[in-house]
């Protein structure tokens, strides 16, 4: 597997873990962590740092992979089990818990935006309304962070073309 493909798979794995049933999401504190732009910027820095750590230590790559049904506590423990990942997160200004919580809250908020649009303004209780509002209000800024992240990944491993 090429380094570019591996990095993109790791990126997707970092974003996994939000496939829980609506009732589970509604009661999961990891999906109700308040989102802010500084937290989102730290999330993207952390993702890049984790990819760098996993490419420097290929034996750790599988440790980044997440199952959609993995509880937040298990994801936190999995990241904390590797000093390289703990360092990568700390360099971005986050703990493993903050990383997992921000990541899951962001994914839930983004899904909530789509849900709200599909349901003509209605929002299921599974979604944190403040995080959905944040994602909707800051969509352009968040898209910009994602674009910069993608460019950084391509600079790191190539575009895969």
C-alpha cells in the first residue's frame, strides 16, 4: 500500500467512531463537547501529527484505526497506549480525551447539519444543537481547515496521482 493511500486511510480512521445509534449518541458525552475554532484548529493539527507519527512508526498504524462502535473510552485508551501518539496530541495542544471528544462532537455536529437540512429545520435530540449551529455557522472556516489539512497531507506523502 502506498504511503499516500495509507495516510488517507488513517485520516478516515481518525474520523471514524461516530456510527452509534441515535440513542447512544444522545447520551454520549463525547458527542456533546463544545466546539470552538481553537479546538477545531487543534484537532486538525493533531490529526496531522498523528499521521506523521504513524508514518514514522508504521508498526503503530493499526493503532489509529477505529471501529464505528468503539466507545470513546476505548479510543482514548488506545491512543494513550502509545507514547508517540500522546506526544503528537500534546504537540497539538490536546490530550487523547480532548482529541476523541472534539473529533466525535465535530462529526456529530456535521451530521446534524445534514439532518437539519433534510428534515426542514428539525433536529433530532441525538445531536447537540450548539455544535450543529457551530458547524453550520463556521462551515467556510471548517472547509478551509480541511483544505489546508489535505494540502499538508499531500505535501507530506504526495497526492497519490
